[in-house]
């Protein structure tokens, strides 16, 4: 599954080159339309929540996906949303599953791959000019934002204004036709702190990368994590491995899902498992509230 897949270019490439079957998701319905035009299976979904394909309010895709990745999604988030996106990915990841997070840090942070580029000094210089102009624009707008935040304008003819003067940025910000969002470059260290609190998730690789955007090379990083071998949330299979689950003769398999007691039991166990996993409280509350069986 890809979270915040945008147009789905990476998923399309993975399908064409590796035959991968990927569920792409994005909060923006226009992006999902493009994913579908690209022949992908796309869903509109908010990555900050447990929200992929609910049926009767229960997500059957929890602990389901063997690989989840997100590229440039965290730089769209702020504050506790970052934690919620990562926790949500953890909830969807199957036992033994892989989680890959790729994002962009501030241009001058150490990265051998990036500093091997011949023109990296110039790129850093250009980005610092852009950060500075954005800070001036935020000041003019009375917004208090820490360093490395910048405005992103909607795709199309206004894009070039992102690199304009602080006044250009203020005008763009005030025009709903032009303004898309505020983003910011972030390093992997703040993300690692969140990951260490998620049960069973282990960082197995950390890479420096160069990503290429419309505006040229960017200073990027990748974190690769693997989840422990046992189910942690799944009501009937908690603490089992995938193999144990397969061999498990579950009496409930033959019970009717039309029986409300089935769902009461499901819900109670799921809530208990979420509480036991001690993941962030906000998300647990959201999940419990979204388990609406009526
Ligand atoms: C910088 S783009 C990256 C797109 C794509 N991953 C790529 O690498 O080309 C960020 C994407 O995340 C999506 N996004 C932002 N917040 C989101 C959220 N809370 N849930 C799902 N998608 C979100 C945006 O709509 C946008 O398509």
C-alpha cells in the first residue's frame, strides 16, 4: 500500500517493472482520479486515521499489508499528525511487514549522496534563499513557523511563483486558486523517536538519497523498518504468527457475521488490543470512536 501516493507514479512504475500490486491512497480525490486513470487501485483516505476501506466501521485491512511506503507525505504534516500517520501505517502493516518512509531534509544537512553532486553548493544556496523568502512572507502574514517551512502552490501555471518574492508568496497564499499547502523539510531523527515507541517496529536500514523534483535534486533520506512476527491487534489472532494463524481452527469462522454478538466481541477485543499496544492515545480514541456498529 502507498500512503499519500499523489498521481501514483511510483506505484505505476513498480507495477510495470516488478509486477507489484499496490493499493494507492491519497486525501485528495483529484489525485485518486489520476491514480485510477493510471490503472491503479486508488482510494480516497486520510493517512492520519485508520481509514482504508471500512466495512461496518471495521477496517479489515489492519495488519494486512506486507509492504507500506510513503514518499514526501510527512513533509505535508504538522505536529501530532506526523505521529498519527506513522502509527496508522504501523496498524496496517502485517506481521513481518516492511515500512519504508522517504522524505526530504533541509538542503544543507549532511548527505554524501547529495554533496557528491557537482552543483550542490548552488542548490543549497538557492534553497536557503527560498526558505528566507518564505519566512519573510510568513512574518508578513503574522504566521509563526520554525525554519525550513515553505509554501507549495497548486500544480499549473502558478508554480513558478513559489520561488518569487515574499510579496508574491503572500499573494499566492491569499488566493485559493494558487495556494495548496505549507510543507517543511524534516530529517529522519524526529521520525525515529516516533518509531521507537511503536511495538515491534525495528529500523533495519537508513539511507541518504537524492530525489529529483521538478526543481532539481533534493536532499533526501529513507528509513526502512520491519515489524515483529506476531499479530498485535487482530482480535482472533493476537500473539500468533502468520503460520500459526493458518493452522488455527477458529470456531468463529463458522459463526454468522450477521450475528451482532460476533461484532461486539470483535470490537471489544480490538479496543483491548489497541489499548494494550499503548500506541498514541489520540489515535486509539479516534479508532474506538470510528468503530460504529449501528
Ligand atoms: C509531496 S506529494 C507526494 C506524492 C507522491 N508520494 C510522490 O512521491 O510523488 C504529497 C501527497 O500527500 C497527500 N497527502 C497530504 N496529506 C495527506 C493525508 N493526511 N492523507 C493522505 N494523503 C495526504 C497529498 O494530497 C499529496 O498527493
